[in-house]
């Protein structure tokens, strides 16, 4: 199953093809600004029953440079089988489209990025007929954008900064800068940025919760899927809190003593079904502690 970070790492280039210009600039590469970018089919399946798909495939055309294809692969871990697959992608695409092909591998951890950066020869050592040299973007070379003005100047690059640094402590500052930058942009522009960032953070619970909190506070006026989800969670939490208060109210109305540990267990419960059971038992149990027993008498 494809993970959300995997989708975010490559699909952001589909949504913002110009992001590659920012990435190449960061990596000290000179590519002429494209006059157009075409999103191409990603299906590299052959006639024989062997299915191969590149994550994202773009065609870059420029008025002052030769066209080329950009294949973007999101890589979450080291995989010894990948170099041969990547070489197949490049060879197949070059054969099909008859133009140069560049492979960009996007990673979220330094070890994977360093592994992907290493040139791999797919030929006998005596004659390196085919050498694979992926271009790699990851936490080792993507900028840590913590200035809101810098984030605002290139929202897509700031988003990729958050995605590639998602597993590192510096991501907190990146997210705060990005959320501040999004306050000044139209909702239609902010929504995909919010979604790509949220997907890219999956796996880092702290960063995910921080982003949700920032969206709930800084961008509460937006009606994106994330903000709606946050509001739904808020309503659920409110219902759970009310249910816990009802249990305590019944126990106290019956004159039962409610020890601190019982009160804390009730208020700390986030299971609506269990709270309903406790509320039912609270009507008849002889002591507050017995609402936790399977059979209250």
C-alpha cells in the first residue's frame, strides 16, 4: 500500500512542476526555465505481463534548451532492487520519447538519501556502459525554510522542505513558517499545500499534531479537508467530555462518594461506548468504583 509521504514526495511535482526549478537551483544545477511542462502517463508497462510504473513523469520544454523528461521517484528506504528498476525506467523512457531523461529521487531520511546518491554501474567493471546517477533531494541538501517571507516566496519549495525534513526536529520551525506564510494566500492556493504537507508528515506524530494545531489556529477560516477533519475531532472531543460529565453528575446526584482516581479515570476516557456503559451502571451501583465492573449491582 502506497503511504501518504510517498504520494506527497512525488505528486507535489505534478501539482507544481515549477518546483523542479527551485530544487535544481538549490542543488546548483542550471536548467533553463521551461516554456511549458507536460504531465505524462506514468504507466511504463510492457506488452508482456510485467508492470512497471514510475511515480511521477513530467516533460519539460524550453525555448532556449533541449526538452527532457523528469522522472520523480519517492524512496522511503534502501532497496537493492531499485537501481536496476530505475535504469529500466530511464532506458524505456528514452526509447519511447527519444529525448534525455533525468531521475530525481526524493527521500525523507539521510541514510536513504546517501544510498540513493551513490552512482551505480549496471555494467561489467571493465566497461561501464551504463552508469546510474540519480539526482537526489532529501534532508541532506534541501533548505530548512524557517522564515515566513522565504516560505511565502516559494510555497512549493517550502512544502518540500517540510516533507523532506519531516523526520527531523527542524521540521517544527519549517511548519510554523509555512503556516504563517499561508495566512496571506487565497484558500485555493493554500488547500493543496495544506494537504501535501499533512500527507508528507505521516509517521511523525509530533509533527502531524503540530501541523493540525497550526491549521486549527492560524487557518481556522479555511474549509479545507484538514480543517474540517480537525473541527470534526473537536466536536467528538466535546461529546466525549459531555458524556464523562454526565457519568459524574449521576454519581454525585445519588450522593455517592467519587474518589479522585475514579474521577480521573472517567474524565480521561475517550471511548464514547465505554462512557455509555458507565453511565448506565452509574444509575444503580452502590459505589462509584463499581461502575468499572462488568456487572454493577
